[in-house]
C-alpha cells in the first residue's frame, strides 16, 4: 500500500545564485518499506527573480501541484530508473530484433538527454526539446525521429500501466522537427526487372528471389521456411528467423498462407529436385541444414548479378514492395494487396480473419501469373552452382 504523503508547505531558499524549493517525497526501500526523502528543485535564477516576492508565485504553484498530486514512490523515480528497472524487463517479451532496436534508441538518443527527469515532472516540452537537439546534432530522417518518439511514447504508456505516471502521455503531441531530413525514396522491382534478375541467377538464389518477389515474404520469413510449409499451392508462414532467434509470425495476419503462382511453383520444384527432393527441413540452406545467411547470399551472389545486368540492388524488401506495386498495377485493390502481404492495420482488423484463398486474392495472383506468361519470361531455367 502506498504511504500517504502529508500536506507540505515547502521551504524556499537561495543556493549558488538560484532559488530552490525543498520538499519531501516517498521512496521505496529494498525491503519494500517506504521512507520520506528530502528533495530540492531549482525554480529560477536570482538574477531573473531578484526579490523573493517575484519567485513566490512559482514557489506557490510548485507546492500546489505537489500537494494535489497522488505522489507515490513509483512516480518519484527518474525516467532512467524506470526504464532500467521496469521497461527493459518488459520488452524482454518482444521479438529479439524489436528489443534490440528499442534498446539502441534508448542508449543512443534518450537516456543521456532526459533520463534524469523524474517521471511525474516530465512534460511535452522536454520530449520536444530532445527531438530538436537530436535533429540539430545528427543527420537523421523524419522516419528515424518518429521511431525515437515512438519508443519514448511507449515508455510512458508502460509507465501509466505500472502506476509510475498519471495523466495524458506527454509524448503524444510532440512535433517532429521541421528541419529533419526527408527519408530517401524506396524502390519496388517491376515484373520485367524481376524476370531479368531471375533469368540470370543460379538455381538456389533464383528460388529465394522468386519466393521473395512472387510471394512477398519478409527476409526473416524466407529464412524460416521449411519444406513442410510448402503444399504446392500455398506457402504457410509459421516462423521468422532473425540472426539466431526464431520468432513466431510478426502478427496474426502475418501467419496467413500465401498462394503460390505457377511460375514460383516451377522454380521451387526445380530447386527441390536439385537438392534431393527433401520432405522436411529448412528450405533455403547452403548445405549444412541451417538457415542461410541471406545478406551474405545477396552480397556474394545476387548483387553482383543484378549490377552485371545494369540494375540496382535495393535489398530484399525491394521484392516485397515489388509484389505490392505489381499487384496494384494489375488492378488489385489496396485491401487485396494488404492481405497478400499479410499486413495488420487497425482499420482493416476484420481482414485478419479472412482466408487468403478467397476468390479476390486468387484472382489477383492469377492476373500476375497470366501477365508473366504473356511476357514469355521467367522460365525455370536450371543454373547449377559450380
């Protein structure tokens, strides 16, 4: 039970040419008991408020807020104390890649700038000043700054749930600085580019690229594919692998199966035959049975081939963006494209429960299959790896 805090009058005094107020706040001890600890808060400089009567209104307002608040040991800790004692433990439950990203943002951008501020004293202006300082000191995009804001906002959301902060989330209304750099344009491979790339690759990388381009799987999902996930007409997404961490699908929608068009089926069939027609095991590996390092495959094999045919390498996500753009260009509406990519959005939550094999999804994939037939490209030519 939280120890009630008695009404305080506070003590106003001068120290090092500044006005301070002394007060007390509850602090939880290691044994769980609560004791009052003396604190001091700087109110302003003496040169700005030379007479006590001038600082009195600030002193009175501070004490009014202090006595009006439901002060508990949890709300008296600093932002850094809350994050390191509670929040970092909370994100242990998240995906390994998510946890790593959140921790790096906290360590690199937030902790040393505003970690000293007590939770109950944190204001929107503190987050705003932090983002402005980061934007001024670093060449970061608006997207990166939005990620930093998102992590800080998530910290306060968790703090509210843990009783360490009351009131509205102070980060919600923070503006992204206007001088932040706009993110670079992303790229989506069109069908002609995909066909040229596939026609130039040996069979193993050809199969990986075809799965990325014609099924829209994420890089971690490609690494996590097993032969038992492939039933000839569909790929089931049952896991995602990041480095050595095996995760469940990113969202419920991410676990929806993806229709396999004939061109992809033919390439996968040729690849499967070349590795002995396995019934189970990791689909894409370099011989030892462990999931393949796709970044290394791209660096050593795929990117040189892409550049040889005078195209740019835009990473694995260029193929995922490609299937979205290509399906949309072929007439599929946004909701169908969303279901093919297995995105989960708040305004289409109901679509998470719609089977991927409804007629509209199959029709969209069939149009892409027919278009590829008409182009007379992407035949499953077998290029054996020497």
